[in-house]
C-alpha cells in the first residue's frame, strides 16, 4: 500500500481509539454450526475451495535458483513446483505418467526427477527425458505421454499461486489478478521478491480448518485469550477492515500507536505501529510484520470435519549472517507459534467439541467482527449457498 494509504489507515485507527470503537458490520450475523461439522458441506469445500481455486503456495524465494523444487500434498493433490533452467516456475501433478507413483519428495534442488518405481525421468520443465527399455517395452508411448501434467501457476508480486486441478487445455499460466479483486497494489508494495526463506513449521490440529483461519480474523479476543502474551503489544477490539472481493485486509493497532500523536507525520510507520493481516481466500493468512513476513496456510485433513493442518512460513529481509541473527529470527518464530498453538488453537479445540455437543444451532459474529462475517459469507457464495443469517439458512437448505 502506498504512503498516503498507510497514513490514512493510522489516522483511522487513532480515531477509533479516541471514539472507543472499531470497524463494524451493519448487524450481527449468525452462521450455522454445520459449517464446521457437516461432512457433505466439508466435501464440497474440498472440491471447490481446495481444487478449483488458486492457492498460495509460497513466496518466490522458496525457489531461489533453477532446479529448486518443493512438493506439496496439503490440498489432497500431490503437487511438484520447480524452477526450470530458464528461470520459469512451473507446477505439475507429482505423478509419474507410467504407474502413478510420486517422482519427487520433500524439497531441494534437482536437475531432473526420476521416479523411484521404474526409473522414468523428467526434466525441470516436466518433459519426459528418460524411459528405461523404451524401444522394446514402450514403443510410441513418449508421444502419448510426453511429460508430467502441468497445473496453472502464477508468480507475481513475489508470491506464488497454484490451482491443484489441471486446466481443460492443460494451460500452465494463470492470470491471478481476477482472483485478487484489487489486492495487487497492496501486495506489490511489500517488495516480497526481496525476502529470504527462514523457517517453516507444520502443525496438526483436532478442529475444523476454518477455525484455524477464524482466529486471525478478529481482535475481540486479544484482551482475554492473550492477556498474558499480546495484551501489552496489541490493542484489543480495535481494527480497520477493508475487503477486496472475498479477500480482505485487517489492521490491528499496537499499544504504542498513541505515540504518533506527538510524532511528525513524516515519521509515521504503519508496520511498526500495527499488525497487518491479509486474508487471501480461502485458506491463507499473509502478515507483514515490522521486520519480517509470515504466511499461514490452513487445510482440511483426511476428509474429516474435525482435523486440520497449518503450515507456517517465515521470511526475513536478508539471509542470516550470524548466530545472534539466527537467535533473533528463531525467537520470532517460537513466539508466533507458541501464541497461536497454545492459546488460539487451544480455544479452537474446545470450540470444535462444543459444536459436537448440540448446545447451539449457530454461532454469532458481532458487529465488531466484520471480517468473520465477510469471510463466511464469501465461503457460502463460493459454494453456491445463500448468505442469509443462520435463521433462514437452515430453512433454505
């Protein structure tokens, strides 16, 4: 976001603090508990949200040089993403065209990928390069199956998106702008292509995947759930909310925001006086911090409504050059993971149990939680469901 936009946001937050208010929705909104418990709806989410839409896969720096690759099974589809010799990033189904085994595991750097089952080999461009016993056993097969199946991929603003389902025409290039709904200039302003990968954590949970996402979408809980961890850092129940289609931005002010009143406007800095959250529909949180970047991706697991996994990735402005620098960045990672997993997700686990008790038919998002309502309405729209309050959702379905 440009300088003028940052100043305007800080002024809005100061006004909210003065008025003892926050960004608000027009009215509370009720969401049916089945959004978190219904197996049929869950299957619909997996098919539409995790197969048919672009998913954030990482930042460009995750593939820093030709041959760099990552594999990813979180969406329920085996994906191989690799930077080719020509510098172009490509994504493929990580499935050998012979018998369907994976051709790569984990991440690293490779000039080619050889299937461990029968030795079929593919280049970083996905093309079939080696086929043992080809002349005798597989005459004509290379023309029929020339390489790995490509997936639509976009690399822009230093960020990478992949659609886990092949395009009907096997197109490999994806235009991400229609999916961003105007968020592009904000992403461009963070210069993500200058960052470096530092650490990645994978955390499994016993709750619906949307509860993992929900925890980033409101600051109402800061003064209670985080009273011993973040209460001295973030102001509770104050935020600015800006939608970009189903995506949105939330800005939470830090407790030191008040210092700006006596600071020249030319010295105001949004990153150091707030925590910024971009919710990138439907499963990704991107958060620019004062001195680093964080990306959280949430996925359902094993087709279950009460199992989920979070991948947390941390990026820094320059490579670690000393033990002290490593300790600094590692401490940032540990703090973030501790608060999220031992406080936010601990509450989420009990919430999932509560959903299964039958105690209530719906949850209610207050006017002070506009992002939650926007997020769940957007999911319902994507699934082709009505977005009315839960009182009429049940009757309509």
